[in-house]
C-alpha cells in the first residue's frame, strides 16, 4: 500500500503497480551486493574487509568474569574494543589474524591474559604491548612467528609472568628481547627453528624458573652463567643438535632441579668421560637419558662402561671450555675491557658444587691479573692495564678525605681542650675567692 503515496500512482494501472513493486524488491535485495545471488554478509564475515568490527558485535562478552570470547570467528583483525573495554581475559585464538599492532590493542588496557594462539601472526613489532601494562600472560602458540626483536614486550615489565611462544617458526631471537621482565616465571620456546641462543638473553630475569627450548635446532648453547641463568626449577633442552656440549652439562645440572637433555646424542670423547665421572661422584640419578655415539653408530649411556684413550692437555682455549666462557661473562662485570689474553693453567674434572672465586692481583707493571677458580678448575687471565688517571683520582680522593678528617678532629679536640681550660680556670677562681 505504500505505493499509493507516490504521485505517479494515478497514471498506472494495476499491472504496472505490480511491476514497480517487483523492481523495488529486486533493488532492495540484490542491489547492495553488486552480484546476483550473493548471500547476505554477517558482521563476522565482514571482518575480511579492511574495517575491523567491534568486540561487542563479533564476540561474546561475559561481564561477570570480564571475559571476551572471540575465538573461531573467522576474524582477520583484532576487533575494536567497543563493548569489551573492561575485558581482562581476551580470547581471540583460532582465527585468521595475520598481525597485531599497538593501535589495535590500545583499547584493551586492562587485559591480563591474551590468547592469540592458532592464528597466522608472523611477527611482533617492538612496543606492540606498550599500552597493556597489566598483561600477565600471553599465549602466542601455533602461529607463524619467525623472529623476535628487542623491546617487543616493552610496557609489561612490571606484570608479565608467562610467555608461550611454542610451535612457531622462530629462527632468531634478538638479545634483550625479554629485557626488564623481572617478574617473568615461565618461557616456552619449544618446537621452533632456533639455531642458537644469544648470550645474556635471560640476564636480569630473576624470577624465571621454567624454560623450555626442546625440539629446536640448537647446535651450540652458552653455559648458564653467560646466558644469565641464576637458578631454574626446570630447563628442557631435549631433541636438539647439541652434540659437542658435553663440558657444560654439569653446569646446567647444578643450577636446576629438573634438567632434560635426552635426544642430544653427544660425541663419545674425553669430555663425555668427564661427564661420566662427574655423574658417579655426585650420585646423580641413573635415568638421566644422557648418552653419546661412538663413530655415529654405537650408542653409550652415561652409566655404560666406555673406554677411550685420552691425553692430558695443558692448554685448552676452546670456546666450549666452560671456564673460558664463564670468565668472559664475569669480566663484563669486573672490567670494561674487551680483549683478554687467555691461558688455562690447570684444568681438572669438576666434581663439586659450583663455586666461583675471583682473586685480583697486580704485577710490577701495574697490570691486573684475575684468577678465577670454579671448584678444582683454575684459570689465570691477564687483562687491561690500569690507567694512570685512576691512581691520581684515588690519591686525590684519599688526600681530600684525610684533610677533612684532620680538620674535623682538630676542631673537635680544640673545643674539648678549650672547655677543659675554661672549667679549670673557673674552679681555681672559686678556690681563691672562697672564705677561709
């Protein structure tokens, strides 16, 4: 009946009116799609456009638990925070998201747990989480991450406790990626493509107690001192390619409650014999699952009887030597010099707990000698020449302190002496003026 209000109604008959109604219905149904027979687009399907939907439209929000269910919605972008601004548990896993930016997360300032697993994310830009200062857990498993850059987790230093980056394609982690995360406890990096772990990557992470690096492609790994480990509850290095790292295994056992190293068949050499001796002397459990391969064929467990002719060497400056690498990490604290002449004086199997002592000495040419001893293993190193200006500075500082001390002492003693003289004069005056 709405066509009756059109002024042209009086000029058309009944058949023409039906024809006009058909044309209007055709325009309303199909005109907005551009193609005949295209189905109606729902708000979730519209996320394939360049415009993100709002969280209130695309997700289910539980106000009681402050939880947003955005999983399995075929989302291509992180939804706008409208409708979920107070969310603390943000679940957007199992979607088609390829990137996450600072702008997209800027409205979710109260999020504590972010689950972005099982998406297509290939990278995180530095500062992505700069506005999420309350984030405690981030789950980014099963994505396509290939590289982690420094400052990625800036903004979460005071809150981040758990980071899950497992089952990605990570090949490189830049140093200082986790810098400042002093509350981080759990870090999962298993099932990636890591070839190396940079020294100092975990420096300053004083709360870290669980690290999983299993099922990677690690060919070498620095000792725990150089990595920045202090103490770990669990460290998993299983199923890597650490074939020539026998000499550092005892160091990892000393700083962890649970150390897993199986799946890394070491080379049966003299270093492996050192591990065997260390295992027996320290009464470690026999189910350690550590072994070696002789000529890439025969497998020997750490508890098996292995006989290899070994010759004592007086000097060993191999980069795999744990003492050399330990010294290199410690010298960063004791000196700013970058060059050291390395010479191992004594080297014997490490059979006790790990105790490090540093003994600085000076020779006749004012050259500083540092002797490092780790239990029975001792290393002497010669380092930088002490600059002459440091002596003058120390001498001037000493003279300054002594001068002011003498000045204060003289003034104090003078006051005390003056008081005594004044009291003695007063007492003598009273004695002379008193009546007989």
